[in-house]
C-alpha cells in the first residue's frame, strides 16, 4: 500500500497520525525491521490466510479496518471457519479420527511473543478462543485433551457435538476399508492459518484445524505447535502452514521461515526454502501436500507449496484477492 492509500484508509485519518510516530521509533538500522521509509511500501493493515477462506479474511479485515488489533482480527477471522459446518477440516463439522471422534488443534500468538494452544480438544467449536485464554489466563502454553476441555467449560464455553451427519456418514464409509491416505488438496481448502498486521504495524497469528481425517486417536499435528504450524515474531514477521503436519513438525517449518526472513530473505524466498528443506528429507516421497504462507514486517507476503493447487486469501485496503501459490512440483 502506498503512503497515500495508507493515509486515506478508514478510520485511519487519525490512526495514521498516531501510527507514524510509532513507526518512526522503530529501529531503522536493521534492514528487516520496519523503518519509517519502508513502512508504507508494504500493505497494512493486511490479513492473509491459507486457502481461499474469503469469509475468514473478510471478518478479520472488518476488525482491522475498524481499528482493531491483529490479535482480535486473527481470532475472529479463523472463528468463521471453526463455526462453518460445511468446512470439514476445521472446527465443528470437521472429519473425525479413525474412531469417530472430532479432535481439534489450535494455537494463537500475539505481538509480544505470547502464545497459547490446545491439542486434542473435543466438544468445543472455537478451539482458537480456548487457545487464547490459555495464553491470557494461565501460566501455560499448551493444554491437551480432557484438561483443555474442562478448562474451556470453566471459562464459559459450551459443550457441542462436533460430528455432523455428513462427516459421520463419510467416516462410516471410510471404515469399510479403513485405508489411511491423506488426499492432496482436499476440496481445495484445509487447515486455516492466518496472519495479520494491524494499523499499528503489529503482527499476530492463529492456526486451527480438525487435523488429518481418520488419524490415529490421540494424534496431534503441526497446527497447534508453536514454531511448526505457526510462528510470529513482531520484529520480523510471521508464517503458518497447512498440509501433512508430521512433515512440518520435522522441520519446525514456520519458525524456520521467520528465521530465514530475519536473515534477509523475502517472505516468498523463505517459504520456498521451507518447502525445499522438507523435500530434502523426503527424497523418495512426494505424495503429500504442504503449503506455507508468510508475511514480513513491511506487509510483504509470500507462499509456496509442494503440489499445485494451494492458494492464499489476502485482504488489504485494496480489497480481497485469492493468490495462487507457486509449487515445488510444477503443474
Ligand atoms: C495437521 N496440518 O493436522 C494439519 C492438517 C492440515 O492439510 O493442514 N491438513 O497435520
């Protein structure tokens, strides 16, 4: 976003005036940190998320455009998908594990590097909100299973059956063969990982999923693991992942991408390197999908994936776009 658009934006008549001194106070000696000069080259406020979850980015944008902070934006953005029963990869309506239980993984990270996560959470739609209160109300980072569920009830969340008729019918069909074979680009959407920069230039991220369909009971993926499925460093940028979580965990993918940006790589180049590291560990195996998205402090974005078909949704002052991702394996 150019300076003129930034100032034109929104509520920003005043927010721009407030923001500029904050930007000016940031360290200008380090190229990866936001300088006053650089601050208007990128785009912010901005929100991006994995896949074409346009309703989610629209919700997050609503928060950002009203002057809200990036933490609220990412939480409320991904909640849209958690509540959508037609989305069978996130929240309510998600596909169950091989025993028929819907178990959710989610995490959230704020501008201070605070983070919270829930793993193997059952019967609660908004796993990301439970993750947020783990971050804000406990001395811990991760709560699992029954403990996480109990904590959620104590904090006013209500018990819900997350297994919809549709997901149940599909699971019963799957049980006939019980063959575990993750499908590449299921329905062209999957786990939602979201990154946002607010009007103050502060970055937050969230990631939430029902995990791989028909996984082993008790399996936890990358999505709630800070550094794997999501990482945010407010001085540098953020990254988040979708795809076969085991592969992302093995390379601590999102942390790696943020560190590569710290070393000077663009979000695009950092995502490419993240995927290449995974492929280097899988010389004989290419039958899985991983997609990374990243954003730096300037609001520049990038993405890369293993197989064609991945894209990310972006909402800025210039509107919403679905950005196709380049892939390691060419179309
Ligand atoms: C997981 N990364 O549980 C998640 C699921 C996902 O594409 O993104 N699937 O491994």
